[in-house]
């Protein structure tokens, strides 16, 4: 599977097969892709908590406020991406350039994690709706949670046509 196939094939999964566990080898490949993701000054200003079993259930509940993300309860794995400190070089650059590189880096690592999950035949959904205090309590980690990624095998979920802006709306060639 080449990268363009992965990009075309990845979609937000909202129906998981709760009976199918994610194989350790696939999970390790996904996490390795995240570990290799680029970041400002190689700072990797994030922490990834891999939640399975009872902890996954607690994190799933923390994403379901106001009736949201009910499907998270069926995902066998939830990846919690939390903000961590920069290294000194990235911290200095962020201050000098008035740019929070952590948000960019967290976006990049999330893209790598979800792309590799697709390559491994797994579904993902990136969640921004959650109760941070409950997620922190479940994970025993106190960094600010930025995203929760559900991960597992899709349960009979049809492929949806992607709705994207046209190339002309998104891209300008400057020569």
C-alpha cells in the first residue's frame, strides 16, 4: 500500500468490532510510526498513552459527554495524545517565533499513527471531545490531553466518499 492509497483509504471509523483485539505486532508498528514522526528540533513534545481493557473503557466514557462518541466504547484500544515539554531548542524557537510547535507536532504524530493504522488494516477516529480530567485520571498522566484516537477493526463500515475542497481552492502555485 503506497501513501496515496493510505490517504484515500483512511476514514473516521465509528463502528468497531469489540470482539476483535488489535494484535500486539500491529500496535507496535503503529507506535513505531508515531515514534519516527518528525517534530520541531526532534523535540517530540507529546506523550502517547496506550489504553486497553478497563482503562480503555474509562477513557471511552470520558469522550462521551453530552451523547458524543458512543462508538468509542467498542474500540479495543484508545491512544491518548498528551502535550509534553519541548526540548530547549524548540522552546527557544517557539518563543522567538511566537509559534506553538507542539500543536503542529501533535498533528503530525497523529497523522503518522492513523496512516500506519490504515496500512495495518485498522480503523481510527480522532476525537477532540473529552473530559481531560477524567482522561488524565484513567491514564495516570497529568499532561494536557490534546487528542484521543480510537483504534480497532471496523465492523461492517462502508467506505464513504471523501468530501474535500477542490485542488484550486486549496493550492496556489507561486512561481
